[in-house]
C-alpha cells in the first residue's frame, strides 16, 4: 500500500511540475492577478490530489484539472469577488513570463490587451482564454466550461468582437482567423 501511494504521489508531483507554467498562465488570464492565480491553481491542485487515482488514470488528466480550475473560478465569480487583470500598482508583483511563441507574447501592448480582457464578461473571457491562449478545440473548451460547443463559439466570437472594438488593440489581435 505504501509503495502504491508513493508512486501515486510521484506521478502527481511530475504532473504538477510539468503543467505548472501552463496552469498558472490560464489562472492568471482568468483572475487577472498573480496572487489570485496562485491561489486558484493551488486550490485546484488540492482538489485534484484527493482524486488523483481517478484523475491520473483518465484519458486526459490535464483536461480534468482545467475543468476543476474553471469550475473553481466560476464559483468565485458567483460570489461576486472582484477581479483585476491590470492592477493600478503592479510594483513588487512577479510578472508572468510568456512562453516562447505564445500569442499573448506577440501582442504589441500586453497591458492594453489585459485591460480589454478584464472588461469581458466572465464566460466570454473564459472562452477567449481557452480557445485562443490555451488553443483548445471548441469541444475541449466546451467540456472545460461545462457548456455546449455552440455556447463556446458564441462567447468566443462575442469576446473577440469586443476586443477588436478597443481602439489600438485590433491590429494586435491575430486570433480571429485561426489557422
């Protein structure tokens, strides 16, 4: 029994080490604040660890963890917690370093993009983040958000349209014509 538990712990640890940057990026884009993102990822991983035997043997453990994260974020939003994607004073905060080739790192003005993203309603923000930053398919995003593919399409399209309407931001968005 102890060896099995140790192997499970090691498997979970390897998962966390391998996925931490991506989970943090997703959480940051959802919450808009480094500390809130860290809290969201850690609470997600706490819930996931408890069920790791089932999660680790699933076809796509990362999709399961992402769904737990989206649900946790949605619960926080329902409680009317305020979120800020661009804090007024970000001195002393550790800034996220984007992955090489990440679409967000290609934006000319990241702060403008984050501020515009903060203005989107939560479901539109989730759809845009999952579809365009996480590069999930519509069905994967629908599964993560717990909604239909049509709802993902609609929310993503509305979100991108709102982002394109922001003056000076439209030319930095390249995700409308997915390749």
